[in-house]
C-alpha cells in the first residue's frame, strides 16, 4: 500500500504570512466586522488607560511645589486612596457638550401695572368676553364700567362704541353731591381706604378729610377696586296666565287673565331648526340669562312645551317682538327678536309642544337674525336652557 503523500504548498501559499491566512479564514466565516469592532474597542480602552496612567503619574505623584516652598506644602491634599484608573468611566457627551448658552437678542422689560382708565373702541366681531380677556379683566367689570353705554345689556355692544376699560376688576363710580365715602364703599363691598389708596384716584386721607362729608368734587370718576354690584335687570318680569292685564311685560302686548289651557309635560324640545349658537351663551356674569340660537330670517320657532300664550307683541326691554308661553306647571319660555309680522300666535292661544309660534328675526337690540330663548321657573328663577333642552 502506498503511503499518503503530504500536501504540497504552492509558492503563493508559502509566501502569505500566517496572520493573513488567519484573517482570511475569519472573513470567510463572516466574523470580520465583529472582530474589527472588538479590536477597535479594545484599542480605545487601552489608550484611555494609558492617558490616565500618564496623568496620574504627572499630576498626582509629581512635585507641584514652587521653588522655596516647604516639602509639607507639596504633601497630598487628601489621605483617601486614589481611584483605580481601570474602573473610571467617562460620559463623553457631558465632557464635550459643556454648558449650553442661549443668547438673548432682546431685553425683556416687565410690564408695569396700569393705574389709569383707558378707552377702547369696539371692533366688528368683538364680544364682552373677548374684550375682557384682552385686558385681563372679568366680563362683569366691562359691563359695570359702561352702564351709560351698555345699560347692563350685552346686546348693546356694537362696533364703533367707546368703552371705558378699568385697570383692575371693580366698579367705575361717578361721585355725587351728598355722597359719603363710608356709604359708597359699603354699597360696593369694599373699605373706604381701598378707594383712597388706589393711585389712579389721586386721593389721600388728608385731602379727603371727613369720610362722612369727604372733600371730593361732584362728577369725579373713581375706580373702586374689587367693588361689585347687582346688574340692573333688563329681563322681562314673569307674567303667569292668572295675572291680570295691568301687570304688563312692557310695551302693551300683555294678555288678560287666562284660565285653563294645556299644561306642559316638563320636558322641553329645541325651539328652532338650528342647534348652535350665534351670539351670547347663558352667562349670568354678563347679565345674559338666555341662549342666542343661530338662524336665518324666517326660520320657524317652535313651542318648547305645551302651554298658553301670555304675551305676544312688541316689548320695551330690548327683546323686540316677543312671545311668552306659560306652561301651567311653574315653567315659562320666552322667544325674542322675532321678525316683524312673524308672530304666529296671539294672546290666550293654546299651543302644543312643537307648534310653530313665530319666525326668527332681528328686532329689538339685535345685531343679526337669531332666537333669544329663555327658560324660567317661578321658584328658582331664570335657568340655563342647556340643562333642560332635549336635543
């Protein structure tokens, strides 16, 4: 039997170093990238350790004393053992990021509090809430400061009107002959000192003198910071079916005494075809105790529940043409700004829930066609219709 002969290496294989053949084997096995990453990490770690070792020897063990200093001055600052460089870690992101700087190109100067009254011209699209927010005030402050312009009726807010804008929430009061500082302050729920101390009033205890007969000129306008008052009601009073004709709603369209008639079931349907607002929402803070429902001129208006008509016609409270239905169970509904010639029912008419009683208009204090709808209870007063209307 012939003995196997040893493999004969080619000249090229003989000339290739062993490490190259090993690398070629690693690459053929698909491990080239893994080995390269591992080697790179190892080299990086060795370089870091080398740098730390050099720094330790130079800074920590070197002679840092200046010429002439005693050996004691060059002694180590701490007896604690030095950390092992091999266990030190570095967050390179922190090392190179440093402290970020954010240059300010403009200097911000704090707004100084306003103490004087200013004036604002109403713009198209304005409302009491938007104006109040613009000047960081409560809506009722805007109303209270402009009684002579708005008459506590938010519907009188029209473009072009000039409004007084107070510097703080409160009351704007015109001083009258015979007024006493104690009485005025008590009426608006503040202290006399609050009125005197407000810088924009330009008063002092010395100049005012006796609070009962203060030295304040009649016609002087004063800011009463924090003052409050009740709104002057422009809402029409209640008129039930049992009340006689002399208890007028206002305008002479009241009805006489009515007996009998349908009784409501206590549930209320939506009173017109549109189901969204076009103006004011229910807002006691602006003296608007109703909802203004959107609509086109001539859209039908429905009786929200069964009842009897106790008012039908013009009204002097800014409602324009109005209908009031008494439901015989303590509830009443009011429908205002109805179009001229758009009253479909008259005094004493019996209505059933869903009957067409009139048509949307824009009469009275109205800036456009809509239905002003109020829901009233004889015991609890005017309520938020959103809490009672069925969709």
